[in-house]
């Protein structure tokens, strides 16, 4: 099935009926027409903000890079170089927030897949970072480059996935100091989506920026005004900002590329056990990173990121998709809107298998992320085992969840014909509408058609093998890989990317990462 077959509006959904491919929604820019849920009133929001400002001004953030200290010192912050601690007052933070854009675009090598970030725009990302991969055929194993490539193919194939996260699964067999080059190359050749640069140090960030520029046929100066890649800076909670992340952030912001500041805060482990305290600390850490991006390059695109959940107090294991996690998703959205910043959140789960737990935790977290006003839902497809495993079957389950959400967010047509008075008039009382002209004109496109759900009756389901959702998902990802078509790339561009990768591997091998 080619690109045209996957992007034909409602016809695109119905294509699977005639054997034309897995039925799915067309690529679309997703917007959220509903007002976000606001859990906290203004008084409590102000208390959160005030506590965050106290954390920044009285306690400070410890940093490991002299370059970061220099930038803050020049801005008037109190820098204690003996303890590597930076304290900033509210005026520095709010000046930075004022200079940050409330919206921006990310443009990949195919401009048709451009993403608008901010306002009521919404996009979904592929899972990022797991060291392991799993499917029901081959079991659980270490991440590797071939599985990595398969996940990129699936992201390209399924229109509900809008961007590629940082190493969907780590290719553990490749050298750690240059494997990012192989993953960037796969992102750019096997898909045409926005992707996440690894920002562990300046070199990895610059490689992502330069390779996207090559793929787009642009200079770095041109791409600085039209960003195409994004990164996530994960603050080491509580209140530690490491040197490599600082260097990566500075490189990205210098070149006008998007940065998401995301404290990873688990209540009871990296923050105090209460939600209010966790959010105050998360907010302080996020605003510190946002401020740094603007000290580097005022107006550089930046997102407010949140990844706050709780731990199981019996074992210390992370928990996701919990009521606390859902409330955190929503309140973090309120905070992002307070500062007029685009908002990144997630819909994670803690299940070890593609089972009922994986589904209800993901669904709970997805509702919190969407109705909390999220602009980017990171790890949106394929996350399993608390982020330790990228799962083929879970990716299929998640695409179904994301497509359901996309259809829920679609506007309801309300023309005279949609109101259906004449159709109601045409059917006698006590009759039915199965054969009515109004029904017959719309029966193929009237409702969302799932790709994973099975709506047959019990007898037919049993006769077809009594497959549950996880079993059906196995068949769907295999079919999707068969249907996948690699997006075309100019031969000269591919050669330029190959040459860049070869040159950088030689440099890195010589000790210049």
C-alpha cells in the first residue's frame, strides 16, 4: 500500500475492506477542540509557582558545566562555583519565559509531515529509550539495529505516529559512542518524520541537526529559522543538571532547534511523596532548563516537559497510568499554559506484558495527557515494562488507542443533512434504518473502523481461532511490515548522509565525539 492509499480521508480508512491494506486513519494534523481540564484553582496555582520560585532562589540547582554557570552568572544569577549551585530569582525566570515562543513548527524532510507545536495542536510520538525489545514470536531480547529499523518502518507506516523519539530501542550490539549515527540514518532513510536528537553531549546533538539539514537540502543557518529536530533534556531530579545534557541543550538552542525540558520525577523517590511537592519541584527544574535555553538564544523553541508519577511504596518500582500520574499530567498542563509554553507529556504504563493492565493504564494516562492540554505525547506507541522494553504488540494496541483518541477529537458534522430529519421521517415508527437511503449513503464511512478490535459474535470469533487482542496485534505488525514502503530519497542525499556517517565514525573513533 503506497502513501496515496494511506492518506485519502475517509476513503483511506475503508481501503482495507478490499484487501488494500490495514485500515487506518489518514495522516492528519490533530487538534484538540475541547477546553483542558483545570484541576487547580488560581490560589493553588499561585502557591505552586511561589514554591517553585523559592526552590530556585533559596535552594538552587546544581550544575556540572562551567559553560552553564557562565551563562547564568552573566544574567545576574547567584553562582556558587564551590558547590556548583545556581540560584535564580523570579525576574530572570519570567524574562526567559517571556522570550520563549508559545508555538513553533518542526519540519522533517517531507514538509507534508510538518508538526505545529503549541496552542491546541497535538502529536503522538514513538516509544523512546528502552534497552530491550519484545514480540510474541521471538520473546524478550536486547535492543538491536534490525529491530530498531523495524520500529521506524512501523512508525512510518502508521499515520497516528507523528514523530520518532530518542532510540526506540537501543542497538546494544553497536558501539555506544557512535550508534546514534546509525539510528539517525535509519530515521532519515526509513521514514520522513520529525525525530528526536540524542542530547548527551554537543557532538550527538550536532550530528542530528546536521543530518536533518542534509536530508532537507539546507544549511544550518537556514534550518535555524525552520527547525526540524527536537531533543529532551531530562533533569536528574532532585535538582541536578549534568554537563552532557547542558552541552546538548546549548548546541540545540544555539542552532534554533527545539528543546523539551523534562524532569523525571517519581513521587517518593526523586521528589517528596506528595503530589503538590512533586509538582513544585518539577516546575522549578523545568523552568530552570527553559531559562537556560533563552539565555543561550532568546526565542529558541522550547517545551515544558513533565514526567511525574509515583512509585510502588512496597517495592520502589515506578508506577504509571495511576490516578496520581493522571492528575500530574493535567496539572502540569496548567503550569505550561501559565507560562505560555508548549507542553510535552506521556501516556506510560508499568505492565510487563501486553495485557489488560497495559491497556487500562495507557488509556488512563492518555486521557490525562490529552485532556490536560498536551501538545506532544511522548512514548505514545510501544512503551512496555515501565519503559524497559519496546513492544511490537503494544505499538499496535497503542495505535488503536491513539486513533480512537483522534476520532474523539474530530469535530462532529452538524449540517441539515447530518441532523437527519428527512431520514427520521422516511422510516415508520418501530422500523429500522439499516436500509434507509441516509444509511446506505454513509455506511462505509459513518463510524471509526478499528484495526485491532474484533466485533464479530462469539461463534464466529471462536471459529476464526478465538484470538485475543495481543494475538491479533502480532498478525497486524507482521502485516504492516509487509505493507511498508520505504519513502523515496534522492540518491545524492543518501550518499551525502552515508558520507557524513562514515566521516563522523572515523572522527569519533579518533576520540572526537
